[in-house]
């Protein structure tokens, strides 16, 4: 039955999102972000699931309205099965199952981490579509992975974080500096005006292609405590330089591992995804590697980097083509490997 329309739902963390895709084209991609967590300096799971419950119907309605299609035309419902917060996933999963029953259309389950990677296959992006095989680095508040992507659904994790995600490293550093949550974008903003060589922070020694960020956070905390004991105005007098130095260290850690992955695999096609892809430091580093190392890099549109339903929809479309449907007994999975 042509044309194909996929209605996609994402609710794995603190964003409630719904999208409509016509094949690989995004007709609408509506996201309700939850402000409530700012007060707590991080995502509170119980509050996240309650907010999803409130947001999901209006968000799906808006997505249908913006796409301007009748719900009778929907070919299938795609939803995030995992990984993520159980209470959050349950809202999207239950809603998707009910909607598929009500509309009498197939149901498609999607792995959120695969979706971050396959977001590159959404039509109309600046860098075009990556060729297989490629390396994907997913960097966000919840994830930090380097994945070897051999085909749409043939992926292998080469490395991942052993503790904090890279977005958390940004956010926790920002918190130490007294900046509001999420502090990543602010560190980036101040870093642009600062001297990245002003202060030195140690890079962790981690085997292979895995990452660790918790030690960095501790060394920043000790450094700030030591300096403010000597000068109570240390942070405000040096904010831009501190931010620039922290950002340089974090981006250095990411780039070292990417270079290692390229050396190990011989693959120079590099795609990134996740909220930290917005960071100017990682963008510049990748563009430089493109010139100096002959890499081909792919940075998706920002709206497809952060958590969004359009990326769930593209996976839904790819699975629809393979008739890879799931049945009504499917349940959410908080831990779900690629
Ligand atoms: O993908 P995302 O919206 O949500 C998940 O965590 O899955 O990513 C949010 C993360 C936060 O940690 C935020 O601080 C970080 O991405 N982030 C940034 C920037 N923009 C967002 N970190 C550094 N520089 C940025 N410009
Ligand atoms: Zn995500």
C-alpha cells in the first residue's frame, strides 16, 4: 500500500516526541521537553514518566496536524522499546500498542541507540548519507558509544563509557561552576571566549575504545575547591578560561578514541549523534580531521541529534520495508543492546 506513512513515538528519557514520516521524509517532528527537571539539576525518573503521561496525547495530535494527514492513512506505529528509563518507556510503549490496535496497523519496536545512528538516513541533511561501513559516535547526556555500523541492522559496539556519559561530564562540570542544568551548552558558549590552554586537567587512562569521565569530574571539583580557597572570586574571574580548558579536555578524550577506532578499523567515514553533537568543539575537531586526516564526517541536523521521534520514524520505515513487525505482547526494555 503506497504511500507509506509512519507515526513514531519516543519517550525514553525526558522528551516526549512524536513524528510523521512519509518514506524517508519527515513531515512533522514535535517534541515536548520537560522543564521540571531543571529545578533538580538532573532528570527525576518519577517526574519524567508523569510528564510523558500528560504530554503524549497533545504531542501526537500536534504531529498529525502539522503533517496534515488523516490518521487513517498511517501505515504503522513505531515506538522506542529501549534502552531508557522504565517508567518513561512504559508510557510510550503502552500508548503505541493501544494506537496500533485502535488503527488496526502494524507495530514496530525501535532500539533508541540504533535510532540515534540511523537518524543519518533521514532525507535532506547537509552531509548526505553515510556509506557502509561507517563508525558512529553517539554522545549525549545518556550515552557515549563508538559503534561499527556494517549495515542498517548490523552494528557492533567497539567502545562505550564505563561510568558517566560525556553530556553528564559537561553538565556536572557546569554544576561545579555554579551554572544551571543542563550546563553543557553554557560551557560551550563560554569556552568560545576563553583560553583552552589556561588550565590542565588529566585525561583518563582507559583501555581500548572505552571511555571514563567520572575521574575528570573529580579532578575539576578538587581544582576548583583548591583555587577558591585561595581566591573566593576564582570562578567568576576565570569562567571563560575554565570552560575552554574543560571543553578542550573532553573533546580531546573523544577525538583520541575516534582516531584509535579509525586506526583499528581502517574506516574513515565518521558519523556522530546525540545532544553533545551540538558542541562547537567537537564540530570543529571533526571538520579539521576531515581536512587533515581525509575523514568524511557526518553531523546530523540538530533536531535529529537530541532525542526526537523522527529518528524512531526512520527506523520504523526501514523495518516496515522488511516487514519487521512486533506483536502486542512486546514489553519495554530498560537495558537493550544495539
Ligand atoms: O541527546 P540529548 O538531548 O539527551 C540525552 O541525554 O539523551 O543530550 C543532552 C545532553 C546534555 O548533557 C547537554 O548538556 C548536552 O547534551 N549538550 C551539550 C551541548 N548541547 C547539548 N554539551 C556540550 N555542548 C553543547 N553545545
Ligand atoms: Zn538519546
